[in-house]
């Protein structure tokens, strides 16, 4: 049986969609010949945002994956979104399933899949939901575990957001780290193809996942990416995949070197002292916010002053380059500080 923890990094690759038997087999054979890929993936059922797009070949594509296994000896994986998908795929001996972001967002669908998988020992990976809701992600895993699924894993594919970005789906790495902290026993894989939405940033995102101690990556690879029937811009050829994998650096989790440990302990001591100072300053800041709350209460003024807060945010974000801190990080910190300040002033108003 396929073991998700048997190798690190574990590389999962294949086309976004199984379009034709020739395209599926040729892609699989090239990936297998590279010696770099551990599991072949292909979309059989494709959930599309709008009707009219290519929604996958469905059941007729399942025999193609059986042939992939026969020719290459690679385990094969597909996405499932309902009980019928599960039953059909199990009948054809598919080795691994993943649950897509749209499905993870729907507890009813996850429960249906979990029930259909009851009694099966097939590994299942769970992608994060479209929106940044870690409870839905965690809940989907719990539903599967309660139905007896032993081999579970996670896929971080980024989160949908509004507005322009270099990414199709914002990574929000802190949420991936949070789910790793909650479920440390589960392997976690990165899907840089869906985070990026294009080929340009695949190496950067994959390296970030490697640096954060992910267990592997799932990358979309197609023999002729520009002619792909779905998600053409984010797919790469098997040759390009080899170049990507050869460029990645997967570092050790630790070192027995005494010099390494001494240097690390020294710097961690500095971090501990700085953390104490940051917390002390935050406490002082909240005391000032409480003082402002008393003044607002005495003058019957509402808590939220949007103009003032926008000025604070703009002033700090303008210094992001000077501080060496990303605007994304500063926004997260500022939002947390703002919420805590409002909560403190709210308590004062309610006294």
C-alpha cells in the first residue's frame, strides 16, 4: 500500500486533466523516465467556476490511469468530490485521492466522501478550503479520520482573495504553519501550481515550502502545457519539472554540530529577549488605547475612527522597505493590534 511518509520529499506530478489517452500516457511515461516523480496525478472530474468549461473526461479516463500504472509502475492519484467518484475510482484501483478546495469548503460533501471511504485503506490528501478558514480544513480531516481513514495528509494550495496579486491564490504561509502545528502527525504537501496560477513563480513557492519543512510538492505537468484543456498557464513540461526539482534545496531538519547548536542557542536567546520587549511595548500601547477609550466615552464619541486608522496603516506600510518587512506581514500585525485596541475600548464603553 502507498505510504505517504515513505519518502521525503515526495513528488506528485501530472497533468491538470487527463484529456486523451495519448496525452495521459505520454506525460506519465516521460515523468516516470525522469526518475524524479513518486506519484502520478491527473484530474478526471474537474469542478469549474463557470459552466461551459472542460469538466474532465470522468469515468472513461479511469482505464487510462490503470494503464499508466501498468506501464510505469507509478501509483496514480485523482481528485474526488462525491461518493460516486469514490466508488468509481475504487473499482478501478486508483491508489490515492485528494479532496479539492471547493469540496473541503462543504462539510456535507466531505462527510459523503468519508462515508463512501469507510473501510478503505486508501490514502487521502485534503486541500485547504478556498477561503482562509482553517477550521474547515481541520474539520474535513476530522470527518475522514472518524470514518476510519488511517492515511491522511494535507495539501496547501493557497487561499482565494479579491484584488490583484502575483499569485492566483495567496499562500498565507502562516495558516499552513498553523495547521501543521495542530496536526503535526500528518504529512503536508505544497501545490505551487495553484498558488501561482502561472509558471513564473513555481520555483520560488516550491522552495518556500521546502524551507518550511513540507513533506513534498504536487506540481502540474503536461507534455504540451500551452495546449492544455485546463489551467494551461500553470503547467510545465516534464523536462521543466526536472529542472525545477533539480533547482530545489531540501535542507536537513537539524544538525548535530556543536558549533551550529551554540550559534543557534545564542540567537534564540536574542529572539527571546526581543520578544519580551515587543510584548512589553504592546502592553504599553494597549494602555494608551484604553486611555483613548476613556476620552471617547466621556465625550460620547464612537470607537472606530476609520480616517485615523487608515493614516496609521498608510504611514507604517510606507516604511515596509526601510524596515525590511513585507506589507502582507505588516497588514496582519496591524490588523491584530487594531482588533485588540477596539476590544479594549469596547469594554470601557460598556462599563
